[in-house]
C-alpha cells in the first residue's frame, strides 16, 4: 500500500478561512467594539462643549453702496466684502465694548459669517463654551456690524456734504467778484453782458449745490436690520457625539479583528479539515455530533454510523491482497483513538467479517470517557497486558462483543506495566498469529504524543489512521504524528476528525453495568440470561446496501487455544 502522507501544509488562505476566523472569534470583535464605543463616549464627554448662536442680518445700501456693483448677489452691495468686514478691527472692538471684554483676538476667532446664495443676508455665527455667551456674542457682533456700517455711511454723507459746501464757498467768492465787476461796468458794454451771464451761471450752480447739501442733510441712513435674533442654543455643536461614538466603535472593531487574527495565529488547534490538510494529513472523514454524544458505538443508520461505514469502505478499498491490520492512534491524548477504533471494528464486523479489536491504550483514569471495554460491552480484564505478562492465554483474553457476534475484543487489561511490553516480540507474534485466523485486525494504539508505542504498533500494521479531536489536538501534534508513522514506513490513510470529547466524564449507569458485567468464557459473546449465541448471517441478517459483505474463516476458541500454545512454545 502506498503512503498517503499529504506533504507540507499549503500556505494559501481563501475567504472561507477569514469567515471562519470571524465566526470563531466574533465575541472578541463584539467586546472590543463595545469597549471602543465606550472609549469614544468617554472621549466625547472629556471634550469641551462648544455652543453656536446665529443672528441673521439683512444688509441694505447706505452711503456710497449704490455705487458698488458686481457683488455675488448681483445687488449694489458686495456681500463677500461685507462678510470679511465682520472681523475688521472696528467691528471686533465694538463687539468687545458691548460684551465688556478685552480679548479681541479671541472674539475675532469665535465669529464666522455665512452668505446664503442669492440673498442679501449675512448669517453671523458666534461660538462659545456656554449657550448664553454664544447668544450674547452673536447679538454683539450683529449690533457692532450695523453700528459700524451706519457710522461709516453717515461719515461718508458728511464728507460729501462738506465737499459740496467747499464748492459753494468757492462759487460764492466767484459770484462776489463777478458782482464787483458788474457794478463798475457800463450796462451797454459787451463786457457787462458777459459778466451778467457768468453771474447767472454761478448762481445756478450755487443753488444746485445747496439743494444737494440739503438732500444729504435730510437723508435717512439705514445700513441694515436684524431679521433673526440670536437665540440660546439648546445643544452643543461640538463635540459631535455620533462621530466620536462611530470612531470609537470602528477602532474597537479593527482592534478586535487584529486580536482575533493574532489569537488565530497563536492558536494551533485543529478546527476543521483545512487545518488537518495544512498539517500534512488527508481527511478521511468527520464524525458528526457534539461532545458526549459521540462517546458510543454508533448504530448502522445513524449519522455517525454512516460516517464509519464510509470509513470502513475506504479502508477496505485501500488494502491490497494480504493486508488486513490497521492501527488507530491519536495525535493527542484522549479517547478519540478508542472511539474511532471501536466504531471502525464494529463497522467492519457488520459486513460479516471476523474482526479482532485489540486495545493497547491504557485509559487516563477509571472514569475515562470511552474505555474500550465499556464501549463494546465486555469485561475490562483479562486483556492484552495479562497476555503479554504471561498470566493468561490468548484464548482466555479474547471476548466476543455483545450484540456483534463477529467482533472479538482483546481489551487493554489491568497490568500497569503493559506499556513497556507493547514493544516486545511477543506482541509481534500475537499479531502474526491473529492475521491467520481473522479477516481484519483493528489495533487501538496510544497517542503519538504520549509514547513511542504508537510507532511500535504501527510498524506491525498495514495501514494507520489518525484520530484527531477538533479544538483540542494541535496542528504540530498532527504533523508530528504523521512524521512518526512515515518514519516507520506505515502508510497513513488519513485522519478522522472527532468533535471535542469530555476526557473526564462521569460513568453512566449503563457504563457501570458494562464494567461490572460477568465475564463469559472466551470465544463466546457476552449475552443476557435469555439470549443464545447466534450467528448473524445464519439468522438471516442482510447487510445494508452500502456495506460490503466479507465471509472468511471464523475465529473460534479452539483456534485461539492452539495459537496460544504455539506462542508459549
């Protein structure tokens, strides 16, 4: 049989890996997102509050505004220029005087102006740490701006009037000179007519200028008006709670994903088939179910039974002529190898083949979740350790499993020193003799991480299967197990994935009954008082369509006795 060592693990990752990472560590992302949100809330509370009050001012032409054109609103006033004047020294000083403050630079930095499109309105915004201060500041700047603009308009009107008065004064002086010349001139002379015309012109100009002065003196100046009074703001504009909360949640989520990725990288446990393949082992199958629900011999038509039926078919198909021994070992300590070996042996025996299940793994404790004897319903002793120690014969240690006539079981036994005997030549002789009288031998070996016995047993087998507990067995343990089997030349068919199993489960009533059940003579099935040993095929039992029926020579007590005598010689 060719080895199926999968080689070095692939390094590629796809979207399913990342989705699996999120699915496994979603709680980390949620916790850190909540923590980030809480941190964002705390940061938001620590920031100073900023309240903004707005006063709207309608700007009207005043003074020379009628001569200014080209503003953004196509009116006589350029509102962009007016917005810049809001921070002028005169306006800020006026607002500081109203507010009775001297920090003009702070006031200038707290005010801002907006010009709504297609309007002659200025929106004066004032920011402060208190709502009342924001309202007072907006009012003060609106009043200061209007007062400054009105003052500038009046000053401009006064300047125009003064210029007109100066012209009137000059024209009056000219008129006096003209009148003096007229008094000395003859009315009939040509010079008199010229002087008389000049006098009329000068008088007309003086009258026109006086009219303009009178108009300027009576003109009403209105620089603008407040169309919306500043109000006390009900809530601050800064800090923005939604932004800070969202930023905290986003940072928390990113931190959660980073921690999840780091935890995934540091966590080397096998969680799925891709992890097994990355460790260099092909996936033979996965046993469905959870925890304690998998610590039993599965019925043929249950999901677990169908999984082991498929595993049986793959093992039988992988065997070449003359090959019949498969060793099942675990990559880590625990009952996974026991469960896989027992269920595989049961699946093989359901085809009618004579199967010997050899237990070579001592349980960690008397309350181990799946000791071999309790699983198959036989007495825990005598077993392999007693045979290797020479205390009992091979025939005496071989028991027929309850309700499975073609399954013979050799338990681990009770001798504590049996571990060292698993590497002896006596075990090799036992395997050799059992090959001649059984169709299949399934050996339950200790885990590769516990001792070197798995290598010793694998060297006697034709193929090996690795039992892997998800979320308990690590990828380095799987890779090391595959390497150990490769070094002894045993083909590794692949790994069988088991859900995480309880290693210290309490014994159930059924399990206690099984452990204390009476031991039938070797070579007979363990039956109740009202049952008789029955051959399954002779009784009309027909295997399921997906089961391959194998009928070979039966393994009886007389044959085992002869083998045992040969072994002792």
